[in-house]
C-alpha cells in the first residue's frame, strides 16, 4: 500500500461492511454466510486498493464527517488499529500520538480548543494507513436521549413546512444513532452526522432540534446534537445493568425475561410470523374491497435478549459506545413508559438519579442534565385531585431537579394533547430546555423556567404559597382567575379552591375547608385550564404541599 494512501472516514472496515450488508440484505444468519461475505469483502477491498493487505485503522463511529467537538474541554479520540501500532492524530494545529493496546484499541486526548466554525479536517494515521474526518467544527455538544417524544421528528411537529424552509443552519449538526439493543456493552455504535438543512431537518429529533436551534441563536456557536433515543422504552433500558441490581422489581423482571429467552424459538417465530403476515395481507385486501378500515399490521415477536425493554440493553448499545465523547450535557424526554402505575411513578425519582449518576460516572463529569416533565395528556381533569401515574411522575421530576445538583426540568403542562401522547408543539419544549441550559449552564441572567413551589404557611383559613423562579412576577397565563388549585383539611379530602396572586405569593382558600392543611395544583393527567405562570411566560410546575402517601388502586 502506498505511503500516501488515505482512507476516508466514510470507508468501512470489514466489520462495518458486514454490518451494512446485514442491515441492507438481512441474510447474514449463520457463520458460513458471515465467513463467505467476509472473504468477499476482503477480496473486493483488496482489488480496490491494489493490495492484498487491508488497513485495520478505524475510529469510533462518532468521529466521522460533519462532527462537532466540544469546545473548552480535553477531547478524547479513540478507535482501533493493529495491536501495538503507533497512532497519530492531528487537528487544529495539535499533533498527538499513542500506541494501540494488545486488543488494538487506542485513545488519546486533544487539548482544550476554542470555538471554531471553520470546517477543518482531523487526520488519524497508523503506519501507512490513515483516516480523514472532514468538515469538523468546534462548539457545544449535547446528548439527547429518551423515548418516542425525543425521537419524534421535526416533520411531525407543528408548522413543519415553515420550519423546513427556515432550516438553513449548517452549523447545527445531529448524530443520528441507529436503534440497537444488546445484553453486553458495545465498543461502538452505528449512525452518522447530518448537517442541518431543509432537505434533512425533517428526520431530526424535534425536541433536540428546537433546543439546539435556540442555543445556536443565543450563543452563536456550532451545535452538535447526539440523538440516542427509542420510542416506548422504560428508563431501565437506559441504565447500566450493574446499577439496577438494587431494584428487586427490575431484577425479577429480568429473571422472567431470561426464562422466556431460554424457551424462545426464533425459527418457529419466523414461520409463525410469515403465516400471520400472509393472513394480514389477505385481510387488508378484503377490507379494501369492502370499503372498511385495514387491520393493523402484525408484529414479529422479538427474542427477549434483543428487546429494547430488557434492562440495560439500550445503555449497552446506545449510551456506552458514546463514552467518553466530549459534550456539555444531556437533555432527556422520557417517563411515559414508567407512568403506568403510581408505584412505578414514585420509584422513577430514584431511577432517574441512578441513571444520571451512572452516566456522569462513565464520563467522569458532573455534566448538566435537563429533563422534560411529562406534559398534560388523556381525559380532561374532572375531580379536584386525580391520583394517577402521570400526576405522581411529574412530582418525581420536580423532586429530582430540586435534590440532584446541576439539573433542571422543562415544564410542559400546557402543551400536551388529550388524545395524543406525542404533542406536536415541540417548539416550546425545546425552547424551555434551552432556557434551563442558558440560565444554569451558560450563566445568562434570565429566569430558568416557570414558578416552582417552595413553601407554604397557614394563615387563618387560607394557605399562602411561595415560589422560586418567579422571574418578573407571578401571573395568570391566560389572564383569567387561577384554576386547578385544590385544598384539604385533616380529612385529606381535596376540594376545588379559590386562588389569587397576592404580590409574590398565591393565597388559596375554600369555604368548605375551615382549617386547611394542604394544597395541590394541577394534580391530574390532564389539568385543563391550569394557568399559574410567571410574567416571563413560563408555566408553573404541578405540585403538592403535603407528604401524604399516594392513594393506590389508581385509575
């Protein structure tokens, strides 16, 4: 191989080619086929390169064309080369070198760099082999994770055509991590960096995009967003299995799934699904002929160990491979899959801290973490207080941000939809996450969000509430009287209450409660009409002043 041969970052290694072949053809089902394809790949690459040898040098997939590196941090660069081989990295005037370990892995760190919107090239060499990573910027990088509301694309958000036309932001890039699950921590992931443009913004995570766009507009720096999320997934999937050992319920679930895995017959499932699929096609045809709605497409049953819901599987395949890529912090939109019961919703407070602690430990950095508190959803509130998984999980978010350092929540109690768990107004969600980051991470002199309950005082037959983050003052979001406040006495029976803003406080009372003990606000799945906010336009979080145990047997 000639000394000046350069292998671009888009050229795959043998294993990468195998991954691509499997994804595109789906036929690599046994070792014989894998060996045959491996020989074919080697032969084709040998012919293309004019040499019988093949360069083993490769970088982790995050280090690919169009990437954004985190400014003002030492940047880890890692990959694989021949065992013991010297590896050199040059970028932005820096030249660093190291040696690959016995397993071929290597890692080195670049010195801190200033912001750069200049498209530059990173060159990595080992012997005669080299990798070029082109169009590299230096700015702010954020990990964006969660379930479907983080995965939800811009093309399905409000005003897509307008958003698409305006999406000329070449300094905003998003790494789209492929959906993969594994029971073992993976060394690398698959995915690619995309430069924001009207042509591709539709596939970007809407929440992440609107978050990143706000940061880009306010900070005027390149923004890198790593989208690593999967719809319908519980928080246990995103936490390391070792960190989940303390949760007996999750370990019992794991044992059940392990037992199911032992009995799972993939060949039999293939046959069953093929039969069911043919029946479905026939039913679709008949439905069309009869002018009826087509039945839903059946789903193939998945091996439990390949499931995105198996404890730790997404951490292994979609978080661990990202460590320790330089980033400023993380944003999180998840919780719907953990709000099916009050018990799970209450436990979520600890599970969220456990996950964040684990991620921070992996990165060796107490990076900021901002989460979306679940929005309003389901049937409109009828009772003064409705104990449900959704009302209680919102409190878990509230407690998390109050008790875990360098965190915050974006309140979305006013942007949800009654019949759609995926609100289309991702603009406000993204902007509110960015508001948290601008205030708390970037030191802007702005209010971080809406009012957060701080304390209460009983005065006669009233309860006086005080709040943090009132900004320019408390306000009614729609100008009407405050709604969805409830008050209770010693019988713990909540009734609808009158609430008024008095200076920087809210005074709550009811003729039905002479000696009040507790207040709750917007305590329901969908508290339609809740309108406490600050003058800056940010809604207050739902809250309760009591510490009474939740009512079980929820709706």
